[in-house]
C-alpha cells in the first residue's frame, strides 16, 4: 500500500556524458541540471513503482528544484526522495541530492500523476498520427 513517507535512494557517478557541456545546458564540465532532474524523476518513480496497479504507471508533471553546488566528473551523487503527499492520483515528493562529501547539491519538490500506461501512450501516439 502506498503511504506518505516512502523513501528511495539512487546513485549516479558523474561521467562526461552527464556534464552541462555534453547535454547542451552550459559550457562547463560539471553535473548538468537536466541530469539532476532526470535523477530526481527516476528516484521518485522507482520509489512507488511496486505499488502501481497492473497497467498503471506515473508521469512527471511538475518539478521545482534548486541546483545549489557544482559536482565534478568522477564524483558520485546520491538522490533521496520522500513521498510527502497523496491526493487521489497526484503524488508529491521531496527530493534531496547530495555529493560524496555530504554537501546538498540540489533539493526541491517533484509531482507525479498515476495514469493508465496504455491509454496514456495511445493518446500520445494519436497526436502524431492525427497530423
């Protein structure tokens, strides 16, 4: 049963592919904000995936983060999400990303919605087919 307080952790060792210059979000060889966002989303959906009814999944709908500090290539970061609200199909998570030294490099909230995976995909595919 999905309840407030569910926590989950994911790790990422920063590679060249994760840098701002590589993903196109800047010119520096540090962990890119879009990669931080991906890590937060991945950690959140994985935390509650085992609670989804057959055929259901979650999609991200909102993200409000602060990227507070740079992280160099080679360092590992850890993301922890905590489910803080369940309102019908709407799920809200607190997220915190820390580097290997324990410094908080990013924090914020992330909202996901529970959807029927097949119906959602069909609706998206129909958008392309209708053109």
